[in-house]
């Protein structure tokens, strides 16, 4: 025969389990759950950015391929008129951009 205290204990345990399952409170030390769409959106966004940057760099390369001498003739006097640190800064900025693009491609490849 089931004792009334056992039945009451079972009912209270079941009620506590339901309340805990339905409670919106979450542990503040745990990271919030990530929506299922977020990793896919991040991957699609990064992939789109890589495709856009690759397309733009390809278009610029094709546009400047035939005009390499003309572009060099136009840019070289401007760079020679600047102080030495402007050229160094330009090389540094281009290196940073290449590094960021490399990290972006690596992040897309890993996801």
C-alpha cells in the first residue's frame, strides 16, 4: 500500500521539476544559449565578405593590369614627394589589411 507521504513527495517532486523546467531564470555564470540560426548567419556573412573582397580585388587587378605603367607613373611622383614615413605607413596598413583578410579566410574555412 502506498503511503500518503510517498504520494505527496512524488507529486511535489514532479511539480518542482515542472517549475524548474518552465522557469526562465538561468545561471548568470553560464553563457546564454546561442540561437540555432546564429552560427549559420555568421558563416554566411563571413563567406559573403570573402567573396566580395575577392571579387573587388580581382576587378581592381583586371582594371589595373593594362594600365600598370600609367598607374606607376602617376603614383610614383606622389609617393616620392611625401616623407619616408608615409611610404612605410602605407606598407604597414596594407600588411594589416592582408593579415585581416587572411584571418577572415581562415575563420571561414574552419567553420
